[in-house]
C-alpha cells in the first residue's frame, strides 16, 4: 500500500497528465509519420499517420482548440444534468432519501440496505461519500452492530460499486461522451447514450449489494477487531430520524416522480409520438437524444417539490442559485475536460488511434484469442491502472481511444466496452490510498478506532472489493454470453 501511495503521488494532476500525454503523442506521431506507417481502414481506404509536430499539425492544434472544447461530447450533457442534480442535492432531497433508506432498518437487513443505498447514492457524485459513509456507521450502531463495519460497508459500496447505479448519474453522461468520441474513430455515425448501460447497471447494483451482504456476514463480521475504543464518541442515533417537513418533502417528491413517470409514458406510448424515432423506434429517437435533459428536468422537479415542503426552496429565485452552485462544484471537472478534449482531438487527427486499433484487432483475429479472454485482459490492465489514476473520466479518456476502436473492429459494440470499463473503474477504488475519499473514510473510521491506519481500512475493504470485482465480471460475461441488451438500443453483441 505504501508503494502504491508513493507511485501514485508521483503522477501529475490529471490536467497536466493529459498535456504530458499530448507531448508523447506528438513525438510518436512524428516518428511513425517519418517511417510512413499506414493501415487499411475497415472501409478499404488507406490511413497514414499524420505528424502533429508538422506545420499542418500546429495549424490544426491552434485553430481547433476552442472548437474541441466547445464540441467535446460530454460537455453540454454533463452541465445540463448537473444543473438538475444540483437542485435535488442542495435542496436536501438526496441526503434525506439516503437517510430514509438506512433508517429504521431491521438488523437482519441493515447490511443490504446500506450496501444498496451506496450504489443508488452515486447520483449525488462525490457528496455520496460525505453523506452516506457516516450514516452507515450510525445505521449499524442503531441496530447494535459495530459502526466500524457500517463505515466499511458504506464506503466500499460507494467506491467499488461506483459505476453500478440503478439511477442515471452525471458519470453516465461523461462516459457516454468519451465513448462516443472514441467510437467515431471507426464509425463517425456512432452516438452512445447516457443510458446505454442502464439495464446492466440495475442488475449490477442488486448483485453487488448481495455480494457485500454475504461477504460482510461470512467474513468481516467474524473479525475480532470490530470493537470500538472505550472513549469513542456517543453517536446521536436520532440523526437518522427525519423531521416532519423532510418526511413530507419525500412523500411529495415520490408523488411527483410517479406523476412524471406516468406523463412521460403517456407521451411516449403512442406509436406516432413525436418523441419516437422512425417507425416508432424508441432506442433511436428524440427521447434518447435528449435523455440528459429529461434526467435534468426530473431531478430539478423533484428537488423543487421536496425543497418547497422542507423549506429549503422558498422562492423561484432559489432554483437558479442552486443550479449555479452545482456548476461551480463542477469547475475542476470542466478544467480537466479542456485538456481531455485537446488530447482526444489531436489523437484522432494524427490517426495513431486508427493504426493501433487496426493492428491490435488484426492480431486478435490472427491469434484467435476468444473475446471473453480479451475482456479479461483489458479488465486486468484497467483495474491496475485504476489503482494509480482514480479519476474515472481521466482513465477512460486515456484508454477509450485505443480500446473502443480495437474491440469495435472485432465486432464488440462500444457500449459493451464501456460496461467492461465500469467494472475496472470501480473494483479497486476501495483499496487504493490514492483516492481522496479513502482518506476521508479513514477519518470516519478513526472516530471509533484511533489506531486505525491505511492498512487497517484496506484490510477491511479488500475482501469486499475482490469479491465484488470477481462476481461483477462473471455477471458481465454471462450477460454477454446470453446476448441481453445493456440498455435501450444498446445490444451487448
């Protein structure tokens, strides 16, 4: 763990990492272009590597920099989704929903309740850690179990199940945009929807919660070191209890969700609905094209309804203020997007990605490596990388331009590759000290055990993380073998 921490700390901030990668790309493209490297693209046309260091490369880089940022696929979608989610989060809806999900749960169900709440909580992005991890400790203590175990269960459910949310999240929009950019290296007409992995995510969230429940009961609960310090602070278990106004807000938000679902279904149900596509299609339709806006409106509506009842939204002027606060919170991500957008655009222009994808796919065909074995190889590499680079968007932006086109050329849809990435991006997150939330979870743990260190938390989370990764991988392979769609209009094969 100490080695991982030292190596990870030696890496630059993801923003600078992409400029370093861009410099490496420039050198590689110059060398390959000088050697006259080219391949035959799937359409039969020759594609040669272009030199980024040349006059044409410099002109392209300077003239397209603003357009690259403005047209970066996740940009508009993620800002739109965040504005809606920010209203739901900052009105208190998401925190109240998490508290309601773990409050008054019987002792026999508390592990599953906290674990499943961890997967659902991802809609709140980073706030999920701040809200649910201490609540996990409170929930376990309320039923007479060790709060240490509650903190571990909540943290691992969030970290190692981060991309398995049954509710569409801002991350879905980010991943879909990056996958779309990578897929267009092979097919310019491809568009990956933010809900392209939705069916798989729903199943994954339930399966992972069950895995956490079993491993916790069979392994972690039998550890002899779950006792808390004698002088540990007494928690106010009443902190799980919702105030009457909050309960009223949740009831009204639930009713608003039901009304929204009924109205949307009624609007989409007719075959001639303007929200459907050609021939009454739903997968390729205006509804799916604007699914990010639908998600934003839904969360914004629920946040307003809850806020009016709970007293956190008192006037119409409060709504744009909450939206603005959400966008301010996203400022570091938007700065990272600027660097990612340039790297991906330059990678595409240089045709280095085309060469790598064609060469790698040809190697897969000639060697006859079964696709499931390829999946496992990709998963293993990305899981190791995730220990060092814990930013999912950064890691996917690095890996997608090579992996997505490579697998597309052996007839693996980009949505399937993205689903595979979700496992790698989540599994090892709970055990790496490079995650800032690992340190935060350790702080919560030290409330009850002052002598707890990095190794202590890692020893608790490791059995859960390994079991979750193994079972989630098995679920993915079974899903692929059975040919079940990953989401609306997203076949797995």
